[in-house]
C-alpha cells in the first residue's frame, strides 16, 4: 500500500481560542432611523463622571492589557473612527476618548473555529541550530467566528532525522499594518484587462503613469484627466474601476520585535473582506536571490480572486493580484524557480483538473496545459495540487489532492519532467495519505489537505490539515516515494 510510505508524527497543532486580536465593534451599525446606536453609546460614556470613567478604563486595561500589543493605541484609533457620531467630541477628555474606544472594540479569536491547510518553508532565521536541524516557517489558514479566514504562522525545528519540535505560540498577536507601496503599471494594466476595462480614460491614465508609481502620483494623474473624458457616460465607472484595481495591490508590515507566530495577515481590501484562504508559500530563487512567495484565495463573500504575496523576511509583505485564465480558480501554486526562463505555476482553472500555467509578458497567467484529470476512484470528483512542486534529481515532485466518495480528500503524488514540466513522467498508484479514524472528524470531516511541504536531508516533510480540526505532520523518504511511482507510458499521460 502506498499509504504506508507516509509516517505520521505525534506532534500536532490545534486551534487555540486564546489567540485573539482586537477589532472595531460598532453596535447597531446595520440599522438606525433617526439616530445611530453608536452616537447614543458615545453620549452615555461621555456622561459618566470622571471617577467612574477612570475606574472602568483601569479595569479594562487590567483585564485585557497583557493580551494585546498597544491596546492604548488601538482604543485611540477606534475612537477616531467613530467620533464623528459624537455631539460634542471636542469636550471629551483623554480618558473619555480611550473609554469610548474600548466600548467600540472587541476581541476576535482568529482560529477559534478551525486551523488547517498549512504550508512549510525554510525559516529566514537559521541561527543557533545543531547539525541536521532546519528551522521552518509553517503558514496556517486560521478560521474564526463567521468562517472568516486569515493567514497565521507557526515555527518549528525539524531534524535530525524525523524529529520535530514546535515553538510555543505565546504572546499577543499583531495584525499587519498597511504601508506605502510602489505600484506597478503593468499590473494595473493586467488588472484592467481582466475586467475588460479598456477605453480612452484607462489608456490616458496608463500612458501618463511611470513604470513604478506611488499613491500621490496615481491621484495626480486621475486629477489631471481632461474634462471631455470625465464627462463621458463611462467616465465615473471607469474611475471607480481604476481605483479598485489599483487598491488591490498593497503592502503590509509588522513590528520588528514580533515573532513570526505572532503575525496575522488579516483581510485589508474589499476583495478579501470575507477571508484570505489557503496560502501556498514557497522559497523562490532567481538571479536576484531568494525571496518568499505565496498565493492565496481572496474571498469577498460572493467571488474568489487569486492573490500573490512576496516577502524577503516574512515581516513585510507585498500583495498583488494574479490575472489571466490560469489564475481564475483556487489552488494556484508557484514553482520555486523559473524553468527555461518561464515563470510557471500549478493551477486548477476548470475546477477539477490539475494544470500547468505560464506567465506571459503582460503579467497574465495563460490558459493551462492539463497535467492530470480525475481518473482513479479516490479522486473522481476533482484533483488539484497540495502546494508548490519540489525539485528533485528525478523531476518535479508534485503533491496532489483528490476528492472521492462522501467528499473525502486524500493526498497523492506525481512526477513532472525537470526540463519539460508539461510532461508527467510518473504517478503514485493510489493515495499517499488519506483520512484515518483519527483524522476524519472535525469542522470539515473526512479531509487531509496540504498547501506545501519541503525536503530536508532526503525526507519529505508534509504538514497537513486534518478535517480542519488540527494540523498534523507526516514524513516520507523521497527516494522511496519516487521508487513507488509508476512510470508514464511513452509520450506521457494525456489529461
């Protein structure tokens, strides 16, 4: 049985409801006829006497201060967001302002509902290790109230051998703060093309922008558009589309004194307002050196969109949209380097077939070449990848997922030609890892799923989500895994 190749480790990650962030809370924000509840609440707080205001504020900081970073600053920020509802905001004392901010805040447990779909890459910090050890960064899809997903992290040390030690995930969490970014004109053009937005206004804007530009330059170009263009019937809608497409690219950063496991990539744009799902991280290398890249699914409650992350240190992240037919579904996974000068990615553009897509000169991912379609019983509903390909001497090792009866998710494997990844050279007969009795129960039953592993000292380390109830780890000797594969017939498999 191929399933016996994978050895499950005893160490697991489970959802921790103590991992909380502070979010803005506006009571009754969805309905008001004459006066919002927000304004009435501010007035009630403002009418408290100084002694009661101070007592309530001290009790709040005593209760929550150690659970969060800069709670004082958060309360100030939340007050600034709602003070327009106050009748006499100028009269509010500093203590009243802080207390108002506290009443307009609430804790949100980022992984109280589920923890799943991990990927694993080498950590930026490899200091202080013994021979045979590798420090790794594990990305996590964490799900809280309302099925809202964000991206979190854990740190572990693997090796020597099959030893795995998880670093304790203690300390207050930090949500990334949006910072200025140098936008790319070619990405703006690709995004507009994705929306079929091509007219005189977009052409004029693109012609006026430099290759790299900041927000001030973008606003100035829009402000200088000729009146005879803006007065056209399509003008207002085009301006809205330009702003929306431009805002899809942003950067977020974390304080230098935060540990990786304390950082939370939280939804920051309308396109991802209902979740950032299934990040697939990979350490990408080219002539400029290594950089961390990832893809994830942005969800706004109705539509999905594929996004790319880039980071040199896993502290500052730049987020950009991915465009083109190869990026129009979930499950895009980037190759760790170019192949024959091409940027490649695995994808599942049709929703059920594993494919290979290439980035063209206009920053659009092209129509995929099919690699593997549902064929065996354990994968007849759909197939896809379980993370970025892993380079081996024998070829590109691709972990796959397949969905069978009762929507049961299992993990398999393919081998692609090292120089011509369009060709499947071998396939593992059957599944490598399937839900056993310990894995089958959870928030989403009967699922094992991964967003990517790595090879260390000849061993494939495979983190996996078990029914969204916890994250487990399995190891497989790479040589044994490849030896267990069945070679492709001459000419390769046809999808």
